[in-house]
C-alpha cells in the first residue's frame, strides 16, 4: 500500500505539474497548482518530513494559493468570462464521472486507513526500532530546531525560493495592464 500511495502522489504531482505549465487558462492552472502542492505534501510525508508537509499545506495552500486566486479574480473580468464560456471543455466532466471519481478516491482513502490501522508502514516501524520516533512526551521544539538545522535546510531554502516566485507571480497577475 505504501508503494502504491507513493507512486500515486508522484504521478499526481508530475502529471499535474506538466498539465499546469501547458494550460493557458489561469483558473484551471491554479487548480492544478493546488493539486501539485498537496501531492508534494504527501511526498514530504513519505520522506519523513511531516513538519515540511504541514508547512507546505499551511503556507502555500493557505496563503500563497489563496493570494493567487484573489489576484486572479481581481485582475481581469475577461478571464472569468472565458472560464464561464469554456465550462464544457478540458477538465470538466459529467456528473456521473465525477461521482465515480469521488467514490474511487473515497474507497482508496478507506482502504488506506484500514491498512494503516492493521499494520503501520515499515518506515514507522523502523523509526520505532531505531528510537527515532518523535512521541508526545519529547521536547518537540528542540527536535524541530535540530531537524531545521540538519536534515531540512535545503528543502526550506528551495521552498523559500518557490514562495518568492509565487509572490512575484501573484503580483504580476494582480497588476492592471496599461492600454497601448
């Protein structure tokens, strides 16, 4: 199950990212960016970087993506009109397909939760055997500080560069175009 979930997150992240850079519709690109961010958070969990995964969701999805959505909504009314006009094209599907897709994801989630409860993943078992599992009685602030300054320095630097790129992109989207 772990391998299936890992590859599912990887395929979801790569596939969504490839679609993201090839779309011309900004609203759909923002939706795919949302999927990429969540898939990357799932991959961070597999890398035992749970704090980075939570930070990814809180900072990017909670902040940057919402900022980009507001910038999109305020930027140009013609883009919103184009989105309404093209509602029957790419990535929109009939209701029966959406229900099938939703039930498939629900089944996968229930299966994953049951498997997780019956036998924990091997990476958690290895952390327990090596005494590297962080439990609730540990000094979490010290653990987080040690992890920041050792294992996760590079991921946070990369994330900060992407955050800067997202802020520049949001400011570019929100600026008004001058008449030529």
